[in-house]
C-alpha cells in the first residue's frame, strides 16, 4: 500500500464533487482525505485528494479521474516537490491547573489556542499530516473531547507547469 | 421560442431524424414541439426499450441516437438501457423530463434524481437549469457521446425549463471544451515501436474488440492484416470486424469462444489488442496474457490500457486513425509468418467441437449456419442473451453485414428493440433478431411498436421452455439441482403472433428448416418464427 497526493483542477459544475467521490466508491478505491475549494477564478475548483493503494490502483485512479469530463487537470503532488498543509482543531479537556502544560506544548508546535472554556480549550494547528499526528500523540495524557481535521491541501513548489488560478 | 422548441432545433442541427421515446407530463412540452418538426417520434412500449432501440440505431448509423422519456419512472426505466449502452461504449443522447426546477428535491410526484442514479454508467450528464444553455449543452452532449470512447450522455430537463423562453437561439458551430479533449491520433514514437515489434515477431496475432466497429475501422483492419499476413481473432463485441470466413480470421476468443482462437492467442509472441478491454469474458486471466509475449494495447481510452494487463506498448488513439498512421510507415517484415498461419489453419481444422444434437429438435448450430448463408450479404443479425447468444457467436457467419449483441452488460431482451432501432437506421437492410424464449418475453411488448410504426423486423425465438444458460450453469455447477429456470406458463407464440397480426412460423426439427428459413426471409413484413430447441441442449458439452 502506498499513498499518493493528487491535485485536481476541475470545472465548478453541479455535482462535480459527487462525481469524483462516486468514482472512488464504485471502483472500490480508498480515499484518505479530500479537500476542495474555489480558486482565484470562480469557474474552477482545486481539489486535493490523498489516495491509497498499490501502484496499479494508483495509476488507475489517476487515469479514471483524468477521464472525468469535469476534470481539467490532474497531477501528482510529489512530496519532494510540493508542500502540504492540513488544519486540525482539537478540543482538549484541561482543568485550569493543568493548562500550563498544554500551553507549552502548543507553543513548541507553533499551534494556537483559539478558544478557552472553564474546562476545555480548542487548539488550532496547521502543518503536514506527520506534524499533526505527532502533536496528537503528545496530547495522550489529556482527554481529547473532539477533533476535526480538514485533510490536506497542497501545491507544487516553484513555477514549473503551473496553471495560474 | 421556448426551451422545448430549442431542443428540437438542436436535434435537427445534429441531423437527428428519429427519436425513440415515451411521453409523460414532465416531457410534455417536448412532445408538443416535436409535432412541428420532421423528426419522427417512435413510441415504444417500455422505456428501457427506447434506449435499446437507440443503441441499435446508433450502432448501424455510426453516431449517437436519441431516446426521450419522462421524469420519475420513465427515467428510472431507461437506466438498464443506458447501462447496456455504456458497457458497450454505444453513443446515446438520452433526454429525460424532470419536475419543475423549483420542486426538485422535494419528492413530488414522479420525481427521481436521474442524473444521480445514472452517474456510474453515463459518460456525462446534465441537469439543465437555464433554457438559454440548451444549445451549448446539446452541442457538448453530442460531441461527448460521439467522440473519444463513445458512450451515453443524459440530459435532464425540468418541465419549466422546457417552457421557458430562449433568447437568441443559435446552435454553436464549433465546440471547445476546456476539460474534454479526446486523443485521436496515436503517438508517433509508439507507432514506430509497433512496426518494430511486428517486423521481429514470429507469431503475431491481432485481437479486435467493439472499438473497430465504433471507429469504423473494419476495412483498415482488413488491409493491415492482409498486408502483413497477421491472423485475427476477436472478442464478442468485435465479431464481424473481419468476415467470419476470411482466411486470416480465427474466431472469437474467451470462455465462450473457439478453443482454436484461445490457443492462437496463447501461442502468439506478439499480441496486438485493438479496441478491446481485455475483459474477463474474453481473456480469462489477463495477468497471464503478457507471459512470454509482447502486448501492444491500442485503445482510445487511456484508462483501459493497463487496467487489466500491463502492455509492453501502450498506444492511445482511435483505431482507424492508428491503422492509417501504421500504413504510412513502411514495415519490412524480417520474418515471414506463413508457418504460423498454417499452424493456426491446422488448429482451425482439427480443433472443431463436435456436437451431439437431438434429431427430434432444431439444432441451433446447423440452423444458425443455414440462416446465415441465406441472409443477404449486408444483413444485420441481433443476438439476445443466453444460450442463443453463445450459439449465435459460435455459428453465425458475418459476410459484409453486422452482428449486434449486448456484450458487456449481457442484457436479456436487448435483441428485439435493438433490431427495431437498427431497422429504422437501415430500412433497406435485412434485420433479424434472435432470442431465447426468456429474453423474448422481456421485450415482447415491442411487437406493438414494430406493428404501429411498420418496422419489419424478423424475429426468431429459440424455444426450450427454459432459461437455458442458467439451467446449463445449474447442470454443471449444482449437479442438476434446478431452480427457477422453468418457463412454464409462457404464452403460445402462435397466438401472440396472431394477436399482433404477424405471420408465424414454427420449426420443430431440421427437416423443414431450409424451406421455412426461405419463407421467413422472403416475407417483407415482420415474421415471428419459433424454433423448438432441446431443453437439454448445451452450449458447452463437458
């Protein structure tokens, strides 16, 4: 099993997301995360998909996605030539006395505390998936009440083969 | 002009002369507007058959045919027909009426999310929200259906959009789609590699699929095979790409194919697949096909190449175009294939399966050969699904005509409506549908359509009072423990024919076969002919 990150530029047509996710569902491909958002040109949406499978499946995923009429461009975001970021919101149960420990962890990871309640705080953290995983594992001593992760968005480095949108 | 008029204008601009359909409230404006047009609406008796008829029409006419149905049950009924066309890459444009756009999503009467429902077996679908988009959407829909790997496109049009005013109607002459640009021309480097391998090959073979018909590349294929003396085998969808009795043709491959065709495929050292998917029925274990041989896979759909077997040389493009490109390159064969061709001829002669037919019944093998010999050179034979399909594939002889069947989906009941569509597309050609008594009863209601619209299709029903192929499977796999394969209760077809005013013939055994086939084919009206088949007859004797 390998993972690949695909970046798609798609026409912002009705049902485009369901066409893409439906393709994964009906062909039995596994999707680790999918993020979508409008580009600088509102006619287009950029989608970042993390897919898992063996090499043959990953090649098929790329070809089948490319075949969809709404897909304007698809490229693999290679780790060495791209940047990935994910946003995670983590609600942790922290009694007032223990707050300082969490705050220092948050500082080390350059995360932010964006909400403080009497018994809990919400941490906002951006990074690649490994960093977020590492941070979550360090929170082990605390009770994580809720966790929301966005899945990664990614772009290639530099200006080579860039579609300006 | 309203949306419905615009739809008609678009169809006229696409030179559509006939639509197969079934009306309803949500498509009423369309069926009102079509009265002012020269487009001929053909009312079918069940929506599924509108799509099958359009499929038969498209396969003979070589471009997308149109079916039009209403919302809700009309749309859902057409789904099997769309899926059947999708599996065989047949170009269709399917127009479905939809409830008023403001009511979409509120589960009103006869509402169904058809674009959602057909998502996994259409090439593309549209839900029209603005009547002014109709010309662009239709232009795109026909372009998508008719190019690249062909396939069905659904256009769902709410009734209020059909009634809305269209300002400044004009049908686009040209089409540019940002996201859809099918590859037609083969890559020059890859083409060179093909001729390179061909020049070195000792035992080359070409395996053709339905892509040859879709691309209209039959004569190019023949030219290529003859020029380099390369033997040809075919998948079920490829039958007729080369005439059955062509010296270089060695039959259909696959688990229902000829054993000498499979052996030829196995023993080749260079396999050129053209317009075929390497699907499970044709190539049992695709992962083994590349062992000890070079595989060249030519297909218009990139995603088909490498899906089931990794080719040595992938070549994306339209079959016809690629044969033309191959023609331009002079290929000096360093090795003659004469021995190889002789070996295959020897296999063809000696590896014939023998049958042990029951003389009390019609022998489908002999019957189909006899029928084929008596049919005209350019006739169209439409096989249904079941034992009849396997017998048809095995024994029918294509000379210059076509052999149509539902290969990918294996949809029972396809033959009669598809034959109807084919006959409408080619009124001067002989069209014969061959079904079993199971499949026939799935589309028997279309006898009314052929009567109403005077479409003289000839119909043969192989009657064994059983779902033969399933029965055969239960014979082999469940030791004769039969379940739900008995067709007792079926109607007397003689009376059915009489009820529709059709001529009826019944053939009990082979004694009168020749005479009866003559009278069947000589009649210029629709004829229903029943052939009594031994319920114990098998397509594969083990």
